[in-house]
C-alpha cells in the first residue's frame, strides 16, 4: 500500500563540480556527472528509502530520461504513475562549488504538462494513503487539484513551496496542512502573499515570536516548518492544532555532519517528514521533524540529489 503520494517533477540532472561557480562570460573546468533529480522524484526516493510505501505521480517524455525514471523508480520500489507527455523529460543543469554551494537551471519539459486529469484519473491512488506531498515544479492547477483531492479524501497535505520563484497563490498555500519553505521561499511567499518584507538572509536570525507571527500570517490554520539549512528548522503551529507538541513554536538545531553537497537537502527533509508522518501519525510532530532533520543531514554528506538519499536503517545506525 502507498502511504505517501508524491506529485511532482522528474529531471535528468547534469551536474558540474567546479572550484568556483562560473561568473558571467566565464568558461571554466569542472567534473561532470549525470543522474536523476527533480524535486518530486528526489522527495519520492527519500520517502521510499525512509521505509514507507510511496507512489510518484509525474509526467515523462518518450525518451531516455523517461526510461531512466521508470528504471530508477522500480529500483527504489516506488509505484510510478507517469503521464505520457509529448515534451522531452525534464532536465536540470547544476553547478556545485568546492564549498558545496550550488546554482541550478531547469528545463521543465514534460513536468510542465502534468495535468490535473491525470492526478484525478486513478480513484485508487488516495485509498489508504496518509500523506500527499507536492512541490511547485508542476503546473499550479495540477498541484491545486491534487491537494484538494487529498483534502477531500482525508489525506494530510504537505506542500513544499519550492522553488522560490515558482507561481503560487494564497489559495494554493492554504490547501496545505503543512507548509515547508526554506528561508528563500519563506521570504518570497511573505512578500508576495501577505505583504511582509523580510530578507531571506535575515530569517534564521529572527526571534521565535517574530518568526511564529509571520508563519501564522502566511498559513493561519496550518503548520509551517521553515528549513534553515545548516542552522536547522523552525516549527510553527496554530494554537488550535499543536500536533502533539508542547509548544506552538520551537527550533530544532541541525545535526553536526560533514556536509559536502547540500543539493537536495530540502527534498530529503520533505520526503523523510512525509514518510515519518505516514508511518507513525500518533507521534508528536517534533519527533517527525527530528527524523527529517537527521535524514536530511545525512544526505548532505553525499554527492547528488536522489542518489544521496540515505536509508532508514542508516539514519537509525548513525543517530540511534
Ligand atoms: P533547501 O535544500 O531547500 O535549500 P535547506 O538548505 O534549508 O533546504 O536544508 C533542508 C534541511 O536539510 C535543513 O533544515 C537541515 O535539516 C538539513 N541540512 C541542510 N544543510 C545542512 C548542513 N550543512 N548540516 C546539517 N543539516 C543540514
């Protein structure tokens, strides 16, 4: 049975590791590698490796990238529900510097054609599911339809509002029971949807009460988890739903690891959070956040995005 349904993107990632990120007009040398990616696929791999039944709803081209997606989904035991697209399978060009920082260019291709009808086409999809997880690399109408369907079916909705420059609406955000922006996405959403001007670089340094107040403005009736990279995570709940936690808002510090490539850390966090929530919904929310924080930290010790996702037993071995 699929406890987690991920709706989103698959990309073929083309990754160049360079000493420095290329400047405008520069030609530089780098080490090249290719592999699977896309926020949707990365998060589906994270959820599956975190040990719960996972389905992945996406659109693929009739090409080598599409074949790669099918092969890799099968290898991780992910139930693939792929819509056939007349566009090429999505691609991403990723540059990573010696400090693990990255720049990314996306060619959406098939991801841009994923239709709401495809999500709705399979009435069995949501039966038995506990969490539906989506991002913003698919058409907004499709994400909105998927979240609304999940709500109707009593399935918890987790929206990772990434990337920061993707189109979104306050209506879409409020279909989420849980919203998981990183600092950049949080600042962008506040600016765009509730008229609050906050610099992304300043988010981590804000005091808890201020951060909580901003989260409440953005999502009055849902929980917000702001991921803060190497600083960790900030959690904010509405007064009426603490999800088993003792406080309305709190921080969880990042785990101490030897991070070498943070590409996909947010995806690791989201997939693991969805999996943990689906596995043991009765546990306090803080336990799920702690698990996702550990899972994501481990993913930063390895190169790549989907390929870097650890497994449930590795997380347990490392952190107990
Ligand atoms: P994104 O990849 O979306 O930018 P973040 O950078 O906020 O997301 O990272 C997501 C999560 O991954 C963090 O909240 C944290 O749990 C973990 N993480 C990221 N970078 C590190 C790091 N250097 N050390 C430990 N954990 C990290």
